[in-house]
């Protein structure tokens, strides 16, 4: 077992992990941050997307040890301090950017990554950035509308 110390959603947390413990496992099992979903366990679906040191990563493809000393943001950290939905989350709710909700945390985290780099993305930019985040309900049209609405509000 090895000690890790990670700042998660602004709070420093520590834990003991095996060398093979995935970041997604550490977040969900040890920290009980179950908003990060695990769909494929191979990094292909995007449901487990979180931000590590400001970049979107697939937490099922990253060891918890690799995040040691870093800053991780999860879907739970996207909410406002008072617990209300953040801008991107609220846009997904308002514009029906979710159906079953399984892909939503990864989509929101991918959207936040995109909007941090491009505050006014085109539809093509959004589609390109979301490539690899799979919605099994085929809700892409409203996901794109949601991201466009969030961009307009944030911009």
C-alpha cells in the first residue's frame, strides 16, 4: 500500500492505495464520490471523465498514484458552493442534455474542458471535442444545445 494525497474539488484528501488502484476506484470507493461513472473500464466511453491538473482525463485509465500531489475536479465539484447546479449542469438540465444520465458526468466534464479552452465553440468544435464520450441513449443533439447554451451564459 502506498499513501496518496490529492486535492479533490478543492479539499486535500489522503489515502492508502495499492499500486494498481485506478483513480476512478479511489474517487468512488474510497472518497464516495460516485458521480464519476465507470462504464467500460477501458477509457472508451468517457463516463469516468474528470479533470486532473486542469485537463480532462479518463479516470479509469489513470492510476490514483499518478494523481498524487495533483488537483482533481469531479462532477461534484462542478456545483456552486451553495450546492446548486453550476452553469454547465444547469444548461444540461434546462436543455434536456441528459436522458438516462449515465454519460452526463463525463459529458459535463468534457464540456467544461472544452469551454475552458474555447469560450465560443462551433457545433463542429463541440462534436469534435465530445468524440469518445458515448451517449447510449443517442441524446447528442440536446447535449450540443446544452453546451452551446452554457457557452453563451459563460461567455
